């Protein structure tokens, strides 16, 4: 079921699947929307009610609150959608949604029963993301570059030729920066989601103290989100954090990987 909920001056689009007794909040990746999780409906509908919102500047959400979206905004929206979100719930995050999930765990550990992360962002320090979203000067340069990106393309091309830059990251950047509208969306999305910046040391303490299970799934051939970051995070948390790697790339929300995802969510 697709629906909307009013929040302040905005309209948040969301999807609701399943008829179970447990609430699972599913948070999508960059450039996607809540419908990405519809593939989970058949396998998980007996256990969970799945709520998947469209983030600001994604899908069909109409965001009128400026270039800022916070963890408190997200929690308030979820609680407006369903009273089940007033009680502890489960989180499922894919890619960028993984970073959001980690920050939600950091901010509201009492609200979280478990976290399942699929090719999650947020487990390593992305210097460029931090500079472009967390500093005034960096954000201004980011804004300028999204209008005039050609110097960046040239620099990336040289760096890639010299093997100073990952070719997969270069191709990824080309894909999202080629068109003017795509660049504007990138600026709006990154800037608006900038507060979701988990502190890994604090997170590890929270997971251990609250004994919250965190399950991670990675693609062996993913050049953007690396399994080694999950394994590093797991050190010292072996009782609560699990890491699984499968023969895949970054795009893990597919029918052929459904069994692995279902197993993690149901464990």
C-alpha cells in the first residue's frame, strides 16, 4: 500500500507492506525510494509490518522544510504514520539507508530492537562527503561544483589514470554528475541528509551496553561499500554484530538475494 502523511509543510510518501506483529522500518538507498523493499513483502509479511518512507528529494515525497532532515524528523514522521513506532521497532537499511539506520541507533537506542544493514554506508569516514556537507566552505564549493563540474571531471580523470582514484568510484561519480538535474539532486540530497553522521566509537559502546543485534550483508564485488569496514566495526562486538559476504556487487535488493536478506531479518 502506498500512502502519504503530512509533516509540517511537507508531504511524506511511504509504503506499507505485511500484516505481522513486529514493526520493521526500511530505509532506502541514494536515488531510490521506499518501493525498493516491496520484494520483501511475500517473505516477511507474516512476521512484520514494513514501513518504507521516501526520503526528502527522493521518490514522491514533497519536502518543503529546506535543506535539512534530522533523526528527530524521521522518528516523528514514523510515529505519525503508525502508533507502533512509539514502541521499539526493527531497522533495515540499504546503502545510504544504512548510514541513516546507524545514526538512528546512535540517537534513539531505546527505540531499536535490531538493525539489519545491506551494503551499508556510514562504516567509514568519507572525507569528501564530510567536507562537502559538514563545513560551510566545503558546502559552498560543493554547490559551485554541482553548477560547474568540469574541473572535477578533469581532476578525477587524471587521478584515475594515475591509479590514485578507484575507477568504480569514478564511474559512479560520472553516472550521478553527468546531467545538470542529477547534480542538483545530489547537492540537495547530500546537504539535506548531512546530520546522519554516525560516530562509530559511540555506536559500538551503545551496541554492547544495550546488547542490540546488528546484522550486515555485503557484496564481495562491491567497490563502493567494502566488507572490510563491517569486519573492522565488528571487532570486540562479536556477540552482537554479524557480517556476511555474498557473491554480488552493490545492488543487493534483488530477488536472487532475497533468501540472504530474509534470513538476516528473521534471525
